C-alpha cells in the first residue's frame, strides 16, 4: 500500500496530466473561436461590397496578420479564400447551409495548415495581433519562429516552457 506522500505525488501527477490536456484543448478551442469571431466581424464589415472585393480584403488582412505571403503559401491562401467566401455568404445570409459551409471550410483551412506543421490555434497564438496572452502559457511562442513579428499587445513570455513545467521563479514575479 502506498504511503501518504507517495499517494499525494501520484494524485498530483494525475491532476497535472488532466490539467495539461484541458489546457491544450482550451487553447485549441479558444483560438479557433476567436478566429471565427474575428472572421464574422470582418465579413460583416465588408458584406455589402462585391464578393470578390470583400474576399480579397479579408484574405489579405488575415494572410498579413499571420505573416504568410500568398505567393509563398498558395495552398493556404486558396483555403483562406474559400473560408472567407463562406463567411461572406454567412454574413449576408446566416442560414444553416452557409453555417455548414463555414464549418467545412474551417476544416479545409485547418488541414492545409496541418500540412505545414501548424494549426489555426498556432497561427492565432504565435502570429496574430489578436492573440490572448494566456495561450503562451500553454504553448510558448517559439523564439525562432520564422517570419515572426513583434506583437506589442502580447507581453514577452517569462519562460519557454508551459506553465506546468516552469518553476515559480518563471511566473511568480
């Protein structure tokens, strides 16, 4: 039978493992939700423009925000265009059919990003000016991120480790 200290250590390790998984899932879902919220807001701002012009405006804005040149990432740009077209249609007619198209094109964008070893969550957390600082506590932005831009709205991380691996000195300042 394990002794008290050993039991507490095992319970703590289990709780940390559950927290870690919950933190990853919360970051993934929250970043995706933030992109969708921003896309809907942006699509709403340009919904009265001709569709091609509106789509071009939003795609350029997001590709720039994510620091992805269209010429360097044509497959991601194509998925972003389809995604933006779906949001434009949804902004003009929030129907079930347009909602389903938004969801399907979000999956297409996620798949294109996955081919490059990234995700919507990583793009939002590591590159977007709209990032939430707590995302860096779950998955710190790589210091050598190719094409990374300074984001004054995001404080510099105190550590390059997730919060459950960092010591108090990294967070308790």
